[in-house]
């Protein structure tokens, strides 16, 4: 079974930075889009950013100019560089990926386990 393993969360002061990573745990045929979502306590999960296989990138307005998404196709890994962090960025961050396991398989969406990011003084 495919697993997306996340790391990089933690506690940071306002204005600080963190980098999250998410790696696919097994060999796959291809990955199309990869992205990040987040969910704060008592709120619904919201989209943060995504990147396609061709490198096209989109960001939510709330993080535009502060966060940078990137991917390493050789490592099947997506990253989220976060700077100028604000208290309202506090949430559990989840990565996801649209993955084709085999050349004849249908692409499917997979989710990471989540990593906590807390921004507080």
C-alpha cells in the first residue's frame, strides 16, 4: 500500500520558518499533482498549495508570497517551505498526491498522516 510520510512540523515563533517534506514510501509509475492542505482545530481542511508534474504551481491567497512548494521527482517527494509564519498558520498540515502505481493502473489520491505546525510566541 502506498504511504505518504510527512516530517518537518514543530513549534516556531511568529515570523519564523519551517520546511515540511512528504515522501512516497514505495516505487510508483508516476505522480501527477502533489499538494498540501491544512486543518486547524474546529475548522475544515483547506487547500494550501499544489504543484503539477510539469511544474505548474498554485497557492492559496492566505499563503501566497510566504510559502513555496517544490518537488523532487527522483525522490518522489514534495516540500513546503514556510516563512514569515503567522499564528493563523497553526494547523495540522497534510500532503497529498495523485499517484499512478502501475502503467495500466488508474491514478488515485493518497494522503499523508499529517504534521503539526504551531506558530506562537
